[in-house]
C-alpha cells in the first residue's frame, strides 16, 4: 500500500513538472534610432556621406553606398538643369532627356571604394545602422583612373588597325572604338559635373578623334556589286538592299570598297513531279583583293521550258529572302551593324 501511495505521488509530481514552462529569455530592449541616422550629414567640401539600415552591417553598408550614389545623381542632374549646354565640343547637340537618362544609368554603375565608417550601431536583433563617408579627392581620382583605363583599352584595340587592313577590319574596329568613346563621354560628363577642377578638354579631344575616325570610314565605306550575265537580276536586288540600309554604292572600287562578285550556274533536274531548275549563286566578297567572305545560295524553281521565267521568279523569291536577313547573312561577311 505504501508503495502504491509513493508511486501515485511520484506520478502527480511528474505531471506537474511536465506542465511547467521554461523561463522566458530576457527581452532585448531596442535602442532608439540615433539622430545621426535620422538627420544625416550633408556632403561637404571634403567628404561625401551616406547612411543605411539593414539586417546586417553588410546590408546596411550597401544601403549607405546606394544612398551616396543617389546623392551624386541628384547633384549631377541639378548641375545639368542649371547648365543645359552642349554635351561636348565634339557634338554640338543640346543636352536632352535621353542623355539625362543615359547619364543616370551610368551613375548607377559607379562603384565606391575607399569608404570609411563614421558611425555603426546595432539597434536590435537583425537591425543595424551605419554612416559612411568617402573622401572626395580619392573618389574623384578613382573615377579619373577608370577613364584613363578605358582610354588605354581603346588605344590598344585600334593600335593594330592600319591602312593595309581590309576595310571591314578598319570599319569594325573604329566603330567599336567610337561606341566605347561615346560611353566614355558619359563618364567624362559625370566627373566634370562633380569636380569642376577636372581637366576634361584632353579627354573630350580623344573622344572627338575617335568619332572623326569612324565618321570618315562610315562616309567612305562603299560596296561595288558586279556579276556575270546570268546574275544581273540578283545584283540589282543586292544593290537595292544595300541602298535601303543606307550603305553607299559605287561603280568603281577604291581603298574603301567591299567588292561583291556574283556568279550564277544553272541546271535542270528532272523528277516524278516535273522538271526543276536549280540556280546556284556563288557570292564572294573582297577588300584590297583579299577574300573577306561570301556564301552559296541555292534557288529552285519549276521549269516550264522558259529560263527567262525561271530567273524572273527566282529573283522575286531571292528578294523576299533578302528582306528577312541582314547584310552579313546575305553576303557572308562580318560587318558591325
């Protein structure tokens, strides 16, 4: 009996123990958001500032860097609103909304390094705030170094291009250099807006030189399209396509010419469904007597006894095919479009 009683009391004690709750962890009191975050410092003559909040210090840092970029963007837009003059001496165009959008997109890609923490505080679990600053002189120098690096890359790319290179190598090389110089102009515009002491003239001169080099090639690049007696209709269709794409046509070749030669062969193939005329167009492209491309085109038409009808229908179908293709596909060349 005493043994049963003892067992009963033990069971009751265990049941009460199972119902008891573990002590709650002490509550973490969140710190108030500091005044330096609520009222961040303005940029001054020496520093650019930014504040950020995040679940970690790293996330808060990224937010602060983004705020820095946002402040720079506002500053640059304000500069252009006060002074909507020409983009540069190379263009002679007014600074329009599209250009503002391009500049803003370029600003968003700026990477800020060499920043330092002015303030850093953990407010509560997974909540941090930071204040960063970056020295303007170092930041401006990093932007200029980036421009200098891009210029060096452009110079290296065009150093291998000379007058003996075929015209497409020259054209493609200077077109790429022109596009990169155009992007470079945005970087120059940003730095000159941020730092009035930046000596932009030599950089603008470099951009202008690249544009002039490409413009010269663009104005002089021409196509001379010739063919044998059977290729007359196809020569005309290719000329029409080049003209529609605003490429220059010439009757005689020069150092800026891409010469396109067509040769057409024909044969009749008989089958159970009738006779088929098979036309083979051999397209070859040359520059400075160097073969630079080409392709073979096969056209098939029903043969009803008249080759004139075959060529007429083939020319129509060839033209329809050309409309769906670009110049490179048609001529088998590599031209930067």
